[in-house]
């Protein structure tokens, strides 16, 4: 186990799957895994062949949070910088992300899932903002994510009581997008990821950024951002392809390429 990589990465059909690989610790994240995650997310964002990212865990668990049992005498500020790098890399990733939750998602592990755009879980999955039971406060973006998803009062309940909730309640609180049987979740997530890959990559990136940023902006800011994003979209072949496909009554084929010609670039 000591020689096994703490993070596995595999590519298939434009989907990069990142698997937390510390099953003996229910994929608790140590310093090595924090760094590997930040690097992997940054690499995915820079790879034009990656059109969607799936994050999951090995060995029947998603992630039991930060590994507080691991010996680490580094300054707390440095430790938190590692978490910040992961949270921001995930939030700013230009491609859609899916958390495939099997088993427990606890503390920073749950917030890692919540930081993804979509969350699929099994009926057996359990969730907890366990920080209070460890004498800690929320991290990995939990204090920002929870109130936006469930409202302030429910966020306080989850954080202050550190209760464990099941997948059914998590879905009722909009903390899980889908609950799918353990036998079907792999196929289900593959299908959803495939639909994302087939979508217009640049337009999806614009919509993701707009939704992430819009909650903290005025309507005037949101409208300005939407106008900027649509201007970008109209400069891609995807928008033109979608219009043509609509007119020709067929499914569009998106490539994510710029539509600006060399002559237009020269004259600009």
C-alpha cells in the first residue's frame, strides 16, 4: 500500500476520472493527496482533451475527510493553503465536474463533493460536516457552499450539530443531485459525463462560471457577465453549428473551436 499512488487518474472519451486511493483510511486526505489533487485538477483544466471530470473514491468510500491521524508538524497556515489550492482549482475548473459518492463523505471529503457541479450518490452513502466533533470549523469551502445550497439555518444545523445524514435527506436538501443504486451508479455517471462531453465545451464553461459567480453579484453585474459570456460563445463554431443543426433538424456536433478566421484576426 505504501507504494500505491494516492490519486489514480484515467481518461476515457474526454472524461478524466480522479480516484482518491487511500482505501485503508477511507480515502482520508493527507498532505501528499492534497498536493496530488491540486496538481491533477490544474492539469485537467489545462488539457483541451478533457471535457468533464469525475471525482470518486476507491474501496467503497468516497472520502472520510482530512487525515488528522497523519503526522504533520507543518504550520497550520501551510496546511490550509493546501486545502485552498484544491478548493479553488475545483471551483475554477472550466469543465463540468461530477462527484461519484460511494460510502462515506465526511468533513472536507463532503465539501470536496459539494465543490463539484453535480453529485451522484448511492442509497448507502452517508454525509457529515463532522468538524465540530473534532474541535474544528468548516473548511474546503463548506462555509461558502452550504448556505448557498441549503440556506443559512440548515447550514448552521449541519455545521453546529455535525449530524450524519443519509443520501435521501441529502437529496431532499439539494446536497445530492441523484441517488442511484450501487449496481447502477458507474453506468449512470458514465452516461451523464458522456452527455457533458458531447455538449458545447466553451458555452458550458461560460454557464458554469456565470452560475458560480452570479449568486454574489447584482443583477447589473450578472447581465454584464452574461453579455460577455455570450460574446465569447458567438465567436465559437459551436454556436454556429447549433444554429445550423436546428435549421437542418439534426443533432449538433460540438468541437469547442473558435470561429474567427485568420483574416478577421488580421483585420481586428
